[in-house]
C-alpha cells in the first residue's frame, strides 16, 4: 500500500515553489522552508502542528470522559494521514459520504467505514458487495430511508451476491430537513423491508443527522433537534420490540457536527434492552476554525459547561496566507487569495495577522481589517487608510468551515509555531 | 512530455466506477460506458462533444470576423486538453492567474502565457526568470500596477539575472474595482519606473479587467466600463508619447469575460501611432453554461446584434448528473449533488432534465423544479408533489459559472448526444 508519506511531491501541488523537483513527502522538513521567510508561493494553506496536537488531546479526553464512539466524517479533509491520526485519537471508524470516498479510504488502509448516505447505483453496490466478500475485516455501514431505496439495494446485492449481508442503518429525519423517514410508520415500513431481506441486508441500528435542521435561531433549532431524537427513540424501541435488529449491540449514530453534547445525551436516554453503541461523526474537531466551529464551540460550552474543563479547548489549526498584491484605493488592498483557495459558503476568511519578510514576525491585525469579497483568485481586503500594509506584505487568514477549504488544496504544509515547514498532508478529493 | 491522453486513470478519479483498474485516458471510449445506462457513479460531470464543437466554431468565426487575438483564461478549466483545443480555435496564447498555473501550462506545452496578475514573490520571480533564460520560445507577460510592485520585480529579476527582460503590461483600473492604477498620473509613475529598468523589464502594453466593476445595473456598469477604457486610452497615448513601449506592436488587453464586444470596440478606438494587438481573455466560451454565461450572451447580442449572425450561438456544453437518493417530503427530493460537485457562487445549478434507467431517455423538466440549497454532498430539489421522480432516477443539472464547477472535477467525461462516453479531459487544479 502506497501511503501519502511515500508519495512524490513537486510543483504540481499548489503551495510548492515553482521548479521544485520531485521529493518524498516525508522529506519535506529537509527543504528548510519557512513561510515567514517567503520560501513558499502564496496563497498557501498550513496546519499548525501545536494546534493539531491540542485538538487531538481534547478529543481523547472527550472520548475517555463520555465513553462515546467517534467516526469522524472524512469528507472534511479527505486526508488519510489525518484519518490515521483520528484513529490514534480513539476513533472507531471513519465516515464517508460516497463510495468514491470509501474507495479512497480503503486504498489507504481504513477498514471500518460508515457511509452516512444512501447507496444507490448498480456499480456502487457491486463494489461494496465485492469488498464484503473479499475482505472479512471490512466493516461497512450505509443508510436506508425509503422502500424504493431498499428495493434498489436488495436487487443490486442479490445480483452481486456478497458472501455476507450489508449492514444498514435506518435513517430518521424531520420534515423540512434532509434525508430520513419523517415518522414512525414510514420508518417501520422501511425497517420491515430490510427485515424481509436477511440474505443481503442486516439492520445494525438507527441514524440521524441533526446538523442541518431549519430554524431561525438556536433555540428553535435545538427544539427541532429534540423532536428528531424523540423520533429516533420511538423508532429504535419499536424496531427492537419487533426483533429486527441484528444480534449484538445496536448502533445509534448522529452527525454531531456541532451539537454533539445534545446528540450524545439524547441517544444515551433512548434506553433499549440491548446494549447500544453511540457513534458521533463530527469531522471538524481536528482543525477547528476561526468562525463557524469556534461559534459552535462557544454555544456548546454554554449548554454543557462541564465539557469545557476536560482539556484545553480546541484551537484553530488551519491558516491561509496570501500576499498583498495591490493597494489601489486608500481603504483597500487586493490579496492573492480567492475562491479557488478558501471556502466562502459560511463566512469569508477572516484576516488575523500580517507579516513583512525580514520583519519581526506576525503581528495581530486590530479591528478595521475585513475581507469584503473574493473572485476566483483575488480577495478584497478593507483596511484603515493609514494601515502599514503594502504590496509584498503577507496576510494570515483564518477560515470559517474547514470542509470547503480543504477541497481547495491537495497539499497542506504542517508548520511549527515559528512557521518552519515540518510536514505535509495530502488530500484526495 | 506526458500529455493527459497518455495518463493512467482509475477510480481515484471522481466519476469513474469503483473498482476500475488503471487505463489510459485515450482508451476511455473502449469502456463502452453510457451515462444513461447507469454505468457511471453519480454525481458525474460531462462535456457534450457536439456543444464543444459548436462553441469552437463560434469562436473561430468571431476571431476571423474581428481580427482580434484571444488568450482565453486557463483558470476556468485548468485543462491542457481544452487549452490545445483553444489554440486550435485560433487562440494566440493562454491566460494564467498565477505562477502555479504557468508551471502547469509549461508542463503541457503552452509557450505563450499572459499572467493577468501581479508577479510578486521571490520564488515565483526566480522561476519566471529561469524559464526566460532557458527557453527562447517562452513568451510571458505579467501585470504591474504599483511602484512597490515594480521595485519587487526589479529586485527579484536582478537577483535572478535572466538573459532577457520580462514583458510587463501596465494595468489600469477604476476606484472601487480590483487591481490597476486608478488615474493617469499614478499610471505614468509606474510606467516610468518600468522604463527606468530596461535591463530587466520591457513595457509591452496596457491592460485592464472590465469584468468586475461595481454597479447596481447593466447601464451603470457599462458606463463604468466606458470610463475604464477612457483611462486606458489616455494612458496608452501618454506612454507612447514618452516612447516607453518596447519596439513592435503595442499589446492592449482586456478580460472581456462578458463584455468582449465593448472591450474590443473600445480598444480599437484608442488610435495609437504604433500598430496594436488587441488581446481578449474570455475563458468561458468553450463550455458556456445554463446561467451566467447564457445571460451575458443575451445582453451581448442585444448590444451588438451583428455578432449573433456569425455562426450558431454558443450552447451549454457542461452538465452535472445526480441521482435522486431520497424523496422525504411531498415537494422535495434530495439528490446526490453538493457543493463539492458544483459551483454555487453565482447561482445554484439548474435542473433541466430527468431520466430513468431503462426508460426512454432524458425528458425535459417543466417549471416547478428548482434546487433550493446544497450541502457538501447533497442538493435540495423542490418539485411538484405529483412529480414522477423517485429514488434511483437521474437528474441533469446545468450550471451557472463554469470556473467554480471545473475545479470540483479532476476528470470530466466527454459524451456524444446519446451520452455514450467518447473521451475525457483532465483538470490540474
């Protein structure tokens, strides 16, 4: 198996200096590159090792304290190196959104995959069936939420004839939400269809995704979440009463992106006769961010203050750096950072520091600096008219929502606190 | 030189069936895949060959009719195969946004590159200088818009000591716009700085980008564009009067994304004593789209009706296909298409047709179907409650703005009108 550390890197990777000849990723520290010295072309995305270490420690403490299982969503980073780090942090498996993700995970040695999505197409079903037959250590789960979907699965699996049944989780959801059956009777009809195909399907548990429910404010959303877990509870108890779960512990899984305290407490209260295993899927803890994840953390510790004291809190590990390339108007700078480099779907990146090559190191930016727009390759930075920033200076940006920033980078450099490049991680989107 | 057609493809590329063993890209037609038969995992991005051919013919007719030069912006697709097609359509060169782009272009045999951006950093300048020295056929241009920027270039180039000067274009812009000097006196100061460094810099022409000027409506924006070209005219004449242009034709270049009729007419009217070469940089003509580019085309033919008759008009060549994975609420379907698959920065993708495997082929979707939101891997499709769409059906989406969709795909299949896969193009983001 070729692991990322063994792979050859060159200037085909954005963030690697033009003209760099191929080298093994695990030799990147020997280049002696330092971001602050201007050694890297900008924009560049970096991960701060000290923050990754702190966030890993936080998750280890959280899992130890709560006894929950974690299958962090791999779609966030699509980085097998981070997956193996998450497994070392105590993760039980890695969550995928598609069979395309799962093939990548398998290639890099991930054996337990929770595909938090419906499995639909003939070629996708055939591949999963083939892996189930080929590798007894492959532990795979996917979702069902409709009779049509179960029928497609049963048809595809019977055609592919795997040597063992496919584990499915029955998904419950809420009106106005995303996937998932909306009420007990629909849920039970789907569960019955699964129970009627024991040759190819095995009902392993109940799943929901509480991360994206509609509502104008936190209080409303949190009420919706409570209703969703009530449906999950009803469904889990009714399925157990019918004896439709496979033998062994019942899996109960929720997305848990930002409400993992609520999700965990709600699932603990379900109270089945069988033992249960509670699986959360939060994928963003490792990098955290300067916006969305930070705000979610604040709300979480307000709701569940006891979690704040488990370990030092998560810190943003991911930063984007760009040059000031123009200062065309008194209150505006144009920076070399665009939509091709940073996610913009929740907030625009947040300027947090600046640096002049040869200067004293990064200086925090006070109020008055704000990114107001982005084109594909440019950012519009609003700044005080007397700002010292000039063409050739560097600006450090935090992001808000790691998922849509990771997918802009095939390589992220890992840096020490002095911005020396000490490692690198690859992504596989 | 390894060209994309020679490269090995397998299921590491999104859109290729799981379990596909490596094959050469130029053998993809032999797979016998047909999208409508369910042979491809969805979501998939496809390019319709007949539309690419039509759009190529349109551009050839436009260039023949106008005598303009085209350096289409390669950032749109980052696909060397499409670049070589654009060169065959009559393109004079390919536009880049960064040195990272330029290294990719060079790797795939592109000799003339207009970097429509400032060149700033030490490693980037050193690479360009090295290429200028190494390859006499390398024809490279970049922009300058500030004294600080010229100073960085001069310092970097003198350190790298290329065997010939670097061609620069003086960028003019408008207050509230992006990069570019805002008035004649600033422009002339930058031009003078270039003229004072003839050992390393050569002033090849004047550039502007009219594509993103602020304004509440078309009429206001078009007035701003007129003002920008007035500044370009003033500047070009003043620089010529000082004798600061390099010998030979003066390059005049504008983005021309969607206003290329106005840009061309304005630059024709500048009236220098020297011969001029007018270079437009529109990158989107080849794929067109179902939204932004289509609306821009409509406005263009209203302004410049004579262009409509040159050849059959551009047609959308790019389509995204997804499965219905859930129909959880009466008026809603969830489809397997998310922000990881489609750009959303101008409009959400537009549902245009649906298909059932084994059915009669794609049927147009009437009114009442609309994508209302997207998560990373899911789309929310609003539809009539009596819609025939069910789980497992396919939906075809058009996009609005090719740039941010291309970057979601490393492989796009080329399909015939019956959706047989006849080719493939790779992107290098």
